[in-house]
C-alpha cells in the first residue's frame, strides 16, 4: 500500500442469480478515501434509482469515468467480499479481481489477483465481517483501546456473527460462526413472517423493517414462544401454510385461513419472535465482554439497525460506550473497506458527519436566509409536508435531515398521510421524530442523551404527559426512534428550522422520514427530489436551502 495514494474501495460482488430484485447480494457501493478522509462515496441505488441495486459490475466504468478516475491507476484497491464469493468481474472485462479462498475470516487484508484498466496490479480483499466493523471508522475515528468489535447480520463471508478484540493497536479474532443464524433468519428468511407481512422471498431486504414495525402492535407470550420453538418457528412452510393453520387452530383455537397484519394473534407471533431476538443478543454480548473485559463495543451489520436491541445493550451498562455507524448494513461496506485500509496506512481515520454520499453532486451545499427558514417553518406549522434535498446525502438507510420529508409531529392523521398517502407505506410502520437536544430531554425525562440518537439508532419511551405533543411520531408501544440534533454544526439548516419552530410556534419536534416512496431509493440529486416530490404530492421541496413550492 502507498501512503501517498488514495484508497478506492469496491463492494460489487455479483449475485448468485440474475433477477429483477437483489437476491443474496444487495446495496453495491464504492468509496474513495485519502489520508483518512472520505473524498467520494456512493451507494449505487442512489445513482441508478433501483432499490438495493447490485449491478456495479455493469456500471463501474461509467461511474469511474464520471469522476475522472480512469486516466491512470493512482489509487490503492480493496474489495469487500460476500458469502457468495470473492470475485469482482466487470461486464466490460476491464476490471477483474479474485480474492484468495478461505474458511475463516482473516484479521486483515488479503492480497488477491487483479486486472484493472487493461493491466495487472496489486489489490486486496477485506472480508465482509471486518468491512462491516470498519464502517464505524469514518464516523467515530480510530477504534478505542480495549474494544469488542462485533459484526452481526444475515450472512457475511464465512459467518453471520463475528467478534474481535482491539487491543494494543491490533485486531485479534475471537469467534466467527453461523450459530446465531436462527435469530437473523426470523427477519430475512422465515416463511411465516413473510406470509404475515405479505412478502415474497425476493423481498427479503424490506422485511426486517416491516417486522420491527409490526412487532410493536403485539405482545410477547411464553406460550407462543414455546409453541414456535416446538415448530422451528414455522421457518420453512413456504409452500405449505396449511401446516400453520392446522396447528394454530388446534393449539390456540385460531380458526383463520389467511395471514394478515391486522390480526392480533399474528401480531403476537411477530412480537414474540422479535422479543426472542432481543433477549438472546444482549446476554451473548455480555458473555463476550466478560471474557475479554472490553471497555467499548463497536457494533455493525444489519442487525445493528434493531433499535430495541441497541437500547437494551446501551441501558445494560456493560460497556463504557457503544458505537454503531449510520450505514451499518451492506451499503456501508465500501466505506468500511476504504477506512480499514486508510487506518493501516496512516494509523488514524478522521471523524465525518453522516453526509458522505456525494458522487456526482460535489457542488451541493445548503445556502439559505432567515426569511427562507421562516417561510418553510410557516408552511410546516400550517400542516404542509416538505421534502428536503440539501448538500450531500446521508450514508445508510435512514434520512437524517439532508434527504428527508418533514411535517408536524403532533397529529396522528398527518403522520398517516405522510406515511401512507405520500410514501405509500404499510399502515403499521411508524415514522420518527427529529428534535433539538433540549427537547429530547423534555420528551423523555432523561438528562443524558446517548450520542447514538444522532443517527436514529435508539428507542426512547416518551413521557405519557408529553406524548400528545408528538403523537404522530410515537409508536403504538409508547416509544419513538428519536433523532437528536446535539449541535448546530451537525446540520445547520435543520437546527435553525427546529429552533425557529420552537421559539415562534412552540413546536418541539418534526416528523423526519426518508425522502423516498415505498420500494424506491432515497433521492440523491435535486432533480430526483423535484420529481419525487411531485409524484408523492408534497407541498414543497427545499433544494440546497431554497424552497420550491409545488
């Protein structure tokens, strides 16, 4: 590796099958870093407008050309792998990488064979496990001494759970295995859950979020858990749902012939599965912490998007602090791989805001006046729904203010309108609120607000006497996935807007939901934003600080 060269990281492993939707491989991405700083980053779906797009092997030439990265090979190369393989082969034939085969995840980079722009060059593979964990680096800086590093997802390179110890500046493997696959399978490969939600297996990437939303409507019961365990959680009844109907009638008197999200018994099943997941993860990590006496936890992988689990882990107090990146799922793998290499080169990685997706939009920056903020605040106070496309886009699946849809949070009917009419989402999926730090304290009664709420990664119980003020953003179980704005430097536009609404209208929070329609990616460019805002029927859209009424 050359310390004077940038690092180009690619996550573009081809899927096992060719289909209209990603099957095993999803969320291809690319990132360029230099001296610990992110220069360019892209999750492919934002560019192509195809949800979870996995066609980077078909598009890499045009993407590199658009950013002037074809003139010469003046960057080091690293490729994040996947359970389906370690080879990246472009459709044009000018880019080819093959990583060495392995049965265990290596504790570092592995040299592979690479053909890049018509010549052989050095390149490295980084396993999926460590790429996930290293996604923390661009947001929190270098790992703290004596940290437990954990990846947990549906499947990485040779495991779905891995743990590592960072001590004395080294990453030491602890374990990597599939023993917890039964837990993640409830979210992405369980036939009963898919049937209740009404998804097909090819829709697996959207099921976890839906399952977590629906779980709030049900209740955990030991009887249902025992029954589910005895029947292997009905994981494989894809073409034989009658087995479930027969046993549910016999054991619970549930005499139905269709699966539906509004059914209380089915809601309790989903809630019980979710409860089992949360209950099993925390003691597992506690055991690891007790084994190595780690002070800190760096946690990543798709499972780190489970805010209930994150909250339980945080409140357990077993770690001095917990770090989870906003792009903890596969969209962050290229960022993680690039950051891992940069850490090896320079011994450190700089801390960044979440607004890193800038491929093709380098000149975007929010520029606004107090009058423009006041106009938007007035529209919001008048129950209008506004889209925002400011600056660079957020890394990860959750909008944090630069690619958001905003509305008042004090109305259930307005929240339903935003979620169901504008975004076309299912009735049971909640929306989240965004607020200033002082108001997170106001609604929760907590004096110390964890930094993870900066990225909407925790659940908060809302004080009952305050819930009506943000009833549109409070889930049926009395909780809210709050995004806290701790300081103006994090997002000046959103900070100024929230401050004005609070001081002038007494509005302490807004709904903040991602700027996309169901099944579509979050908007990337201003053109995307205008087109989407019109199609979704929004009342206006802010484009780099300027309001465009629709």
